């Protein structure tokens, strides 16, 4: 039976019971979308209280893509260390040990991530590699990492997309993708008030996205629903969908991934029609 679209707010997702003995000293860890919902990729929503750490670990069977939205801290990748903060996008290659420590004194860290091509945490080939010692946090910090990918979305130029193909989107960027060596792309979209990404489908990839902030209308297949910050949406391959910003004052900011496509060209984008005004007034 073909997979069906799945929409849920993270507040409606039960936190996972992860074991600190396996390095999961994360304050709150939720899995809004996984193989249970028909997705070939698992999405996670993780909160790090000040001073908390996800210890050294690796995923032997998948790449991990993480987007840092709140807080700032130190990340490790093998024997390198550097700083991350809001807007950083990171790919950790399969088999490479890594960690994150929230150094923020008065703010939780929020990290949204994707285990690419893994339907669950066990499916990633998770391995605990050791605790993060004070010496790890005191190591010199490089400007960036040379293993995997780390960059800030502010340093990524917006793509020039054709409004005639349904792209009424003010700002659309691909921080990670084939151009950085990844077979899967990660996107960051900003829909200004009145913007609509009209009806379309992807013939060769799945779509997973997370609403950072704002409010709008999302459609997938026959379903249409209101969305706001914290909603997550899984769109199976070939399913028509759209997203519209219904606010008159606030942008609708979204991050997500294309599972199985490193670019829009590889994704098999097909424009299927305009979203009517009636649909936007749901």
C-alpha cells in the first residue's frame, strides 16, 4: 500500500525514553516522523537545556543532517571542534563520531534533524563512542569543519526560481545537497506574507519539512490543514502538495529535506496548478 501524507505538531508527539548510559543526555527528544509513518527518513526534534550534551556517537548506516535553530554551542566531528548557533546546517557522514554541547547559559538549544534513509534510531546503526570530557570542550575551535558539511544559511545564496512554475516563494535556499557532496538535499524556505508555493509534486523523492515559525495552510493529497510553528509534514514521493502563508505580517519559515534527491533537478519537480483563494481561507 502506498505511503500516505502525515502531518503532526511536535507538542502531540510523546518524548522518547533515551538512555543516558548510551550518551543521550538530551533534555527532550521526539520523533515526529519515522518509518512508522511510511517515511524512509526519520525526523527528530531535540531540546538541549543549558549545559546538556549529546555525547560522542556515530551512525554507521546513514548520514545525519541537523539544523540549529536556538542556542549556541560546541560541536565535535572526529578530532575537530567548532562553534554553532542559529542558522547553522550540518551534515555528519555515516561512520563519523560527533557530539553537541549546549553552551548557552540562559536558553534552551533547539536542533531539528534527519536520519537520512533510516526508518528508526536503531536503523541508523547508532553507536555510543564515549562521554564528552572537559578537555574536549577546551580544544581549539576551527572556523568550520572539514569532515562532512557545516555552514550557515545566511552564507548560502537564494535560488532563482520561476514563479510560472509555482514558486511564489520569497527566499529558498539549499544549504546541503549534491553541490556539497550529499545525495540528499536540505532546504530552508521563507514565505513572505501572501507567498504560496503552489501545487506540485516530486516524482523522485520524499519530502519532510518542519515549520519553524509563522502560520499558513498546507495541502497534501486530498487533505488541507492549518499549520504553525512546530508542525512537521511528511509528503510521499509523487503526492501533490502546497504551502501558503496566511499571515499579513509574519513570514512562514520552513526547513526540510528531499530524501533521495541532491537537487531540485534530481527531485523530479512537477508543477500541477495554482492554489485557489478559497483554499487559502480554510
